[in-house]
């Protein structure tokens, strides 16, 4: 779906009685969505690219995403010129559903210990993490751990490569390799 279509659909979800314009969104099976992704996730003539809309409930978002995109922590082999990342749009199942967290990132339980270790040693999981990248790397390390995956410079970079532009991935890879010769 395009960004404009996503905005219309989200407005419709917030207020189903409000009139809204029709959209060009298409519900896809997991197989169809993966086929679009595997062919490059290049926007079509309507500006549509793959967006994964997931309802937030008792299951952590990362675990739920693994059901639909089981390789999302792996380096994307499908990216090519014009590819867009697979956007994940989390939606609450009800208005009274708890938010994922209101705490700042450094106080969230899954990253608080990583931040404390980094402050003490400058490392996380034995990896030297340059200060400008620490919150980003901490969140990725927490996601890798939650998925039961190993943590290394390569797995961190592979995991973020799915939703960052190639030049941003290269910048992170270079910074981590320079800090961890």
C-alpha cells in the first residue's frame, strides 16, 4: 500500500463512521507478500510497496513478525535498485490495549542491562559499540536475543539491513568494523 493509502486506512480504523476516500490497498496472503518482497519490493505505478500490518496483543511484535517474515533478521537478498524496506505497522487491538512501552529506551528491561554494560565497558555482547549508534544497536541486540539468534557485528548489520537504506547499512557496518577490528 502507498503511504497515502495507509494514512486513509488508519483514519478509517480510528473512526469507522467518518467518510473517507477509497484506497488501492490489497490484502495479501503471506505467500503473495513474500513473492512481492522477494522480487524486490519495488513500488508499483500507484506507489504501493509491501507494508506488514500487525495487530498488537499479548505476543511481542518481533515474535509476531517472525510468523509472516521468518527471515527478517537476515540480510535481505531481495533488495535491488528502487527497493523499499518492508514497513511494519503495529496496530492496537483495542483502545484499552497496553502500549508496548511508555518508558524511554534506556529504561526498558530488554535494553536497560545492555546500556549498563555499555556504560561500564563500552561493549555489548563483547562488541565495542560507538556512542552514536548505541540505542540503535541495543534495540537490535535485544531483538536478536528475543528471536534466539546469535549476536555479532554481522548479525546486527544483517538485521537492520532490511529497513535501512543501503548507505545507512554501510555506515553502520563500517563504524562497527572499525570499532571491532
